[in-house]
C-alpha cells in the first residue's frame, strides 16, 4: 500500500524547483537575446516564446500515455527523467553562448522538446507515490517548491545576468541535473502498476471522456481550459494594464503581479490541506467564486484608488490597493490550481494516471496557446481598453464555475488499510 511521506514529496518537489528555475530564466532572458543579440523583430519574438506551448501540446499527452505502458527495471516514469533531464541541462547551458541564430534556435528547440518529453511522466510520479486522499496535499508541496524556484530565479537571475549573461543558465542546468539525481536516488516507483480496463491510449481516452454518460471528465477538462484562459487574461496583459489603465510603470506592474505569485506560493500548502478536508470540487469552486469577485472589484474601482500606495514593505516593495486584491487573487488561484490535477488523476485507475495527466496538459496548453490571442483580440475590439481584462477574466471563471457544478467524480478515493 502507498504511504504518504512529506519528506518524499518535498524531494520530488525539488525536481520542480529546478524546472521552475529553468522556465523562469528562459522566459526572462531569451527574449533579450533574440532582440539585442540577434535583432529579431517583436512579432517573431512573440511567436518564438509560444513554441514551448506548441511543443508541449504535441509531446506531453502521448508521452503520458506511453509512460503508463512502459515497464523497465527503473520503473515507468523515471526513464523519461533520466533521458530528458540531462539533454535539457546541456541544451539550456549552451543557449547563452550560441553565437549565431541557427545554433541558438537549435539549442532552444532541443530544450523545448526534451523538457516536454519528461514533464508529464514526472508529474504523474506524484500520483504514483501518493495515496488518493493525500494527492491535493502532495500537489500543494510540489506547487510550493516550484513557486520558490521561480521566485528565486526572478530575484537572483537579474543580478547574475548583469555579472555574466550565462550564469543564470548554467546554474539552472546544474539544478536540473542535481534534481534529477535526487529523484532517481530517493524516489522509488511502486512496482504495482494497477490494471487498466483497456490499454492506456490518449485518443481512446479522449473518446472515453466525450462518451462518458455523466460528462464529469469532459466538464472538468473544459473548466480547466476556461480558467486558464481567464487567468491568462490577467497574467499576459497585466503590465500593459498597469501602464495604460493605472498610469504606473511596467516595473510596478511586474511587482504587483509578483505579489499574486508570492501569495499563491505561500498558500499552496494550505490549499492542498483544504482540498483534502472539504473536497476538491468545493475548494476549486470557492477559488473561482473569490476570483470572480476580486477581479470584478478591480474592474469597477477607479484607477486612482487602485494605484494608491499604502505602505513600503521589505521584499514586497510598494504595496498598493490593487496589491491587496492581487494577493487575495493569488490565494484564490492556489485553491483552484493545487486541487485540479489531483482531481483529474482520480478520475481513473492508477494504471492510467500518466494518460490523464497528459490530458490535463493538453487542455491547459490549448488555453495557453489560445489565451493570448483571445484576450488580445477582445482588448483590441474594446478599443485597446486594458481594463477589459478585469471583466474577461471573471467571465471565463464563471464559465469554469458553471462547468464545475456538473462534475461528480475526481474526489479522493479512500484507500483500504
């Protein structure tokens, strides 16, 4: 029988600490290289920065199903880590020293493909080593560790980049290798893989989701897509919203968005505990309701009130009225995000956890690709009124909330002692 162990989950979470450092450094500095080193136009920089989502869309779902069927002496998930992580680390380390654009593209493409190759199996490993009633708590730990990695990358990455542009990349490479070794040495995959009613297969699983009589899985996946589109409306355009609606600087907007991220991380463990106590659907629905209220308040309050400075706080910097609303939004977002993956993997038996983890990434990645286009189009139709993101966000959260009302499966399954 699986036994829950916080120490084991923190070790697994260290892997996502390294992954978060890589993506944070990648998103922060690759656009700078493209613009200043290679003179790439802004449109193509934007396209380039969506390639990770495109790679994930085509690789992660089928790899998840493949990992369900794989049998090796190392397990069914670890081999993907052992192959993918070293390739990712090497490719990432070469990005800042690539002197010509074709080599730079080769390094980044290798990174994107290799990261997509091992992310889903390692995420599925969390469910493999955790009993169903504790999966929300375990996902809270993993989100907490990943968030800490992102915060450290943002706080330290800029200083390291100023000393030597290669330093953040080389440290990120080392962290991923170190994390992969840690997971390999200390996380033992269970050898009881369970029995699936049919062989894990992504396309058969999608058909099953569509034909499911109670539509719980379909509703949940569509809700996931809806709330990620809604969240993307805030995240992708918030700095522009800060400049054009609030009259602040882009740096101020980034700091305020950081307040949301910080409180998401701080509340991740608590959100997992709440989901385990009162149920995942109720917890997610509570988070969606809070976000609808908070974002709507931001829409109706005047820019002068939202931008009003209230205090100077160490680490947080200037705390404004909108900062308080964004901090509360970070807490609400953690209630949603931490409990959604555990709900997905508990839709099916353990033998198909990887397949359904892949489907989770299929719908969240579709949202990541569609979101900037949908939200950018709405802003443009509204006459470039960036305050519209504060009504678009709640709209998609309401859609997700309505879908969640019809979800009847995905709660924790009691494990016989």
